[in-house]
C-alpha cells in the first residue's frame, strides 16, 4: 500500500477498525441471545426453537447480499459500498424497535444482515489489500482477537439492557454503536483499492471473477472447510441459551459462561498471531481441525452415554472452541491468499458460502435441540470431519504444510502489477 495509507492509519488503529467492523456481525447475533425469550413472549412466538429464527434471518440476509457487495467493491472501491451497507444496518436496527410482529422483525433482521454483508466482505478485502502471506494471517488473527471481545461482553450487555429496559433497547444500542463505527470509518479509512486495480462491472468481468474463485481448488476447498466449521459454531450459538439455561440451569449467569467461551477463542486467536509466522498457517490450522474433530467426538460419546455434567461439558467445549480459533483465522487467510487480484469477489464468495451454508447447517442443528447436547455435539463432530476432508482435497492428501505449493501453483497474478 502507499505511504499515505500507512501515515493516515497506523497498524494498531487499522486492526482495531477492522475488528470493530467485523464485530458488528458478532454483536448483531450475540447481544440478542438473552432477549430471545422476551422477544418470543412479546411477539407471540410459542416454540422456543422458532425464536432462533431471529439469528437465522440475519445470517441469511448477510449471506445472500455478500454476492452483490463483492463485485461492487472490486469495481467502485472499498469505501463507498462499505459506508452504504453500514447505513442500511443502522436503519434496519432502529426500525426493528417498532416491529409490530415477529414476521416483520424477521424481515428487518434479514435487511440488517444484508447491510452487514458489506462489512463481512469489505473488511476482509481491505486486509488483503494491505497484507499477504503469513503477515496477513497474523493481522487476521489480531483482528479476530479484538473481534472476539464482542462475544465476551455482548450477552452481558444484552442482559444489562434487559434489566434496565425492554428488549427493544438492544436494537437501539446496536444502531447507535454501528453509527459510531460508520463515522469512524468515514473519517479515518482511506480507499485501499487503487483505480488501476479495479475490475469493470460487466457481466463478463463479474463472471470471470467468480470463475477464478471457484476454479482455484485450494482456496475454494479452504473456503468450504470454513463453512463447515462456522456451521458447527452457529449450531451451538443457536442453542446456547437453551443449553446453558434449560439444561444446566445457569439463568442470569448464562452471559458469563458464554463470555468464557468467547474469551478462549480470543486467547486462541492471540496465540495464533504470535506463532503463525514461525510455524505457518497450515501446521496450525490442520492440527487445530484434528483437535476440534477429536474432542468433539469425545464430547458426543459422553453426551450419548448420558454422563455430561457442567464441568465436563465446559472443559470439552473449551478445547473445541480454542481449536476453532486457530483453525478459523488461518483458513480464512489460506482461502484469500492466492486471490489478491479478485479479493472483493473472493471475500464475497467465501462470505456467501460460509454465512448461508453455516446458517443453514447451524439452524438445522439448532432446530433439533431436544433437551440434551447430543445434536450440538453431533454437529461439531460431523462438521469437523468434513472440514478435514476439504483440507485433504486442498492439499492433495497431505497435511501440516507438506503440500504448501498449492497457493503458488494456483495463484492469480495481482491486478495492476
């Protein structure tokens, strides 16, 4: 990037801003969790599992809209589409305060998710504009670490807002915070995509961008692996309130337990940022997926046996979530690394796959909640196994960096260079 960019936005502020933007998505999901019973009661939703659609509607809106924001940001740059999407997010969040029915609320959540798609696509593309290789993985890990601070505090914020006001206060909080981040972005984030690197917004150019992404075997396989891991995570998030409150009776302490899990993921991302340059993305992510799958299998075995006290559940979930933190940030970087010339489109495709696919998988898992953790554990184990298969496809059957040539063999030359 240019010296101008470096002077205007320091590395710490750049990481903080990217994390804040990404955190809008985590906030829109996690701050809602304590309020699901209140929303359901106020809007006449009888089934506890149906309340989870507040999460799924947001995820589907975001997942579908990312396909549009990808080509737009590769054509018009990063700033304008990002600011427009964030504006939609703010308006939808405030409008949800006045939702007269559950159906209207779901529509507004869908629209809010569509606005958030700009953040999902463009924050990743901006990171790729500025960094590559293991340095990009390091920055993504640090971004992930700050980003994970939101799930640590979001359910607690939601609980406090519910203690001091109606459930609508959560949407007011979301809208105001997003407005603050919009202003920060408008003032501080310069354009990171040079004019000579932009792609025309024609059917042929857009199609060629998608073809480049879909035909890059290694990158696309890592994108699919990320989808399976996020599907497992969304399955847990959808049922988290029921697991902690209904099964283990934590009540108002649910946000504390949820925050502990998010904290472990933040620690995981931080440790990854410290060692990824030395050990490499492949060694860390492959080992993490193996750990994720193995301990999910142990969790499933205990859940099926009927012996799963809180301390054991929490211990196994802690290992699984720590593994997720290592796997997710590195696989995101591995999927983007060879596609710098079409970073916006690539981020959109992987955002669509991981968000829509993850939401559908997670919603399916959540709808099977039956008063035990068996459905959630099954989802984690199966998704971990499928992610491992994708890695083997990406690396031609070899793990831990032995097949590291794929990124160079399949890479697309950088635009404008």
